[in-house]
C-alpha cells in the first residue's frame, strides 16, 4: 500500500513499547535484545578503553528528552515511572552494552554495578596489559 502525504502515522506517535520493539533484534543464543536504533554519542566506532555509547530513544516529538532504553524497559517491567528512579542507575548482568532486555538488567548504584562487574569479570584487557608491562619493567 502506498501512503500519501499526511496519511501515514508518524513514527513518534506510536506507543513507546512498540517503537522499542521495532528497533530490537533478539539474539536466540543469549536472549539479549540487541538495540538497532540511536546511540548516545555519535563517535563513530567504539574503541578499546573508551566508554561505549548507550542505546537511547526520544520519548516524544521534537525537543522531548532522550532517555537510555534500558531504563525505559526496566521501568516498564517494574511498572514504576522513570521519575521515581531519578538517582538510581540501570545496570547490566550480561555485559553487553547494546542489550536492552529488562531481564538482563537491574536497578542499582555505581558501586553495586562495579562490584557486580568485578565479580563476573575480575580482570579486563587493560588490567592484563598493565600487569604485563609492569612485569617487563622489573629487573
């Protein structure tokens, strides 16, 4: 069917959950909902040592706030408005920054997120590099 100007419903008028579902691909192996929409920064490619960009979506029309998608999916799952979660972070359990699955996330503080990450992945690439460089410098 061909849409004429003014007939097709505008994307931003769709319900928020439907807009999110249209931009998600579900990985059958891991269960992650991989975000295929916009990201928080337009830096191009992600580089090691940098904070990766986060999936974001605009809540309404032009000029409306842009929010991280994991925060929205977690609030939709819990039934708690985003305004009530103002000082709390949305944390991942799968360590995939593109994942917006509410079953792979939880509400927590920066310290809880850091402790959880270190429990799952105690040594990152950069700590291994640092340890090797320090070992080479010792006589």
